[in-house]
């Protein structure tokens, strides 16, 4: 039968005996040591049975990496012409479709030519009349010259006839100038395209009276092929651009859409401005594109990538493998025993989804790209991707 009083008395007697003999301290110490050793082995056992961390890895590779400078650009036609009338008159015809591709010399519009045709005819008749007067004066001059040599006419009459011939010659020059002016005005009634390009929206309808003072014009023609893009870059990029230009090879320029998802056109750098804008600290550059598919439109905003250099045989890893702390940049490298080590690296430019590694790892080494948030140095891993990227 269980007797608490008897058990209590026995424990008190054991405690007193141990205390009197000095054994109490050593017994407690022994139990503490046993407890610590047991906990150590327990934690070690748990750690050994900790599940491996599943990860996805990639292999550091060697490739040539292009160095691009990114900028925002504005598409600008090489030539943009506002078609305006150079004479006053009624617009009879508009001979183009909105958005039509036209060639140099194509008839775009016709202004009523009748008044200018009449003026031209008038000056033609005036020139013919004055030409006849000049011819008659020249005949009289020859007659007076012969009579004067025979002392049959006074010198004053000869001089007067000579002056009359010169006067008629001046009148002929005046008539010719008036006739040429009328001819030019008559040609202005036919408005032709001065460049190859694309016609915009019609700004004036047939039947309207157009004048030289009209500011809007009849239409705008923009050259589409080729076309240019003007963009700006910080002045700090000037040395690298200038070094690339000095190599004597055309610099590749790519134009992407606003979201940078689609390549619109590829061209070359045409020129760089001769000064830096002091208000923005940037320099303007102009690139030219063939634009054969008309993917670039005037005043369109595009994202520009200018190729200034190529890093030969650069070591790259996927950008998601790069880990950052306040003190350093590192990657998790795969060891032979399927554990990981933290390896500090020095990075350079990004290239698509990859980053260039200047130092820290070598080509062929495997690094963790996914699952890094659960890793520490020495963690065991399980590789879940079948083929290494």
C-alpha cells in the first residue's frame, strides 16, 4: 500500500546522508553533465535527420556580353515638309489620299491657274511687241550710222537713235523678267511633293481659297525611309561612346517599343551633338534606321539601346543566383557532397536574365538560383531540375 509519509521520510533520510557525507554536489553535477550530453546528442540526431533543401541550380558559363546604353528616344523624320501654297487662289483639286506614299514631283494639289495663265499670256504679248520695237530701232540705228559716215545726218540724231535702241533693250529685259515671274507663278498652281514620303491628313478641302499667309498648309509630308531617332544620354557616357566611335565601325542601335518587349527596328548611330546641355547634363545623339517596314513613326517615343562594347569571354550566371547583404554580394556554390557554400563575388553588367561575374567563381561551377531563402552555409540540398542551365 502506497504511504506518502513513509516515502517522504525515506527521501529526507537519503538527502541528509548525502549532505552529511559531501556527496550531494557531485551527484547534482553528474546529473547536469548527463543532461547536457543527452541534449547535445539529441540535437545532433535531429540535425542529421533534417530534410535536404530542394533547390534549382545553374552552371556558370562563358560568353561574349554586349554592353548597351539605354535611353529614351523620339522618332524624327530626316525631312518633314508642310505643303503650303506660294500663290493666292482657289484650291481646285487635292490629288492625294491621306496616308499615301508619294514620290518627289507627284502632283498633290491644283490651284485655279486661269488668272496666272492670262498674266503669262499678257507678258508674252508685251515681250513680242517690245521685241519688234527693238528690231525696228536697230534697223534705224544702222541707217543713221551709214548716213552719218556720209555726213548726211547730224551726230545728235545718231546718238538719240543709239539711246533708243538701248532703251528698247532694257524694256526687253524687263519684259523677260515679268514673263519669267508669271511663268513661276503659273507653275505654283501645280503643288508637287518636294520629297519622297508619306502624306498626313488633309488640312484643306477643295473649293477653299488658299493664301500664302495660311500657316497650317494643305498637308504635311514626312520622309519615312530612312528615318532617325534622337535620344539623350548622360554626359558621363561620352568617353565610352567616343571610344566606340573612334574605332571606326558603325555603332549598332536598337529601337524597342514603350514596354521594351518588341524590337521595332535596328539601325546605326549617325552622329553625336557637339555640346552638352548644361541644364540636364546630357548629350544628344541621332541614329538612322532604314525603317523598311514603317514600324517607326514620326514623334513616336521609343526605348533605345546603343551598343558601345562587347566583353569577350565573360563569366555569367543567372541574375536570380546573386544574393545581397549590406556588406557583400555572394552566391551559393554547390559542393561535391551536395552541400552549399557561400561565395563572395564581384558583379558587373547585366545581360538579359544573366549577370556578369568579374571575380569569385569560375565557369563550370554550379550555383543555386531558386531555394536560396532556406539555405545557410553547409546546408544539404536536393537538386530538383533535371538539366543544368
